[in-house]
C-alpha cells in the first residue's frame, strides 16, 4: 500500500488509490443489456454509420442514456448471428475474360503473333 507523510505530523497516512474493476470482474459485452455504439462497431466489424443506418431500417434498436448512444445487445447478437458465410464471388469473371479477349485481339493486330 502506498503512503504519504502528513506534513503536520510524523506519521504516515495511507493513500488510497482509485481502482477500476479488474478485467475478470467485467461483464462480457454479450451479457450486457446495452453496449456503447463504439463497442458495437468493434464487435460487429461494422462502422458506426452502418449501425445508424441499420437502426433507421429497424434492424437494430438504439437508446440514448445520459447523452450516450447505446445499442441493444440482443439485436446486435441477432445481427451478427444472421451473417451469411463468406464465399468467393464470380462477379469479376466476365470482366477478366473480356480484358483477356481484348488483349489477345490487340496482340494479334499489332503483329505479336508471327
């Protein structure tokens, strides 16, 4: 324990230290009724702007408590749980084929094929 000496006496006076709850005492985010917008953004990997947009679409519920915007945790858990598995897309396949075709045609007309 830290102590300081009281200038008016010769005895040491214990100095108290402000302590915050230890990490083991903190409630996990998923068990809290509300989480701060920034934490919801970090946990979900979605920007705060997207969280506001989802709230306006009715997909998330936001609350204001003491001037802070909080997200209802059950809705956030539901949103994260509804994420679809990632799969590679064929979206660029046609564009790559077209570029290859144009490159081949250009190569042939420029005399690249002898």
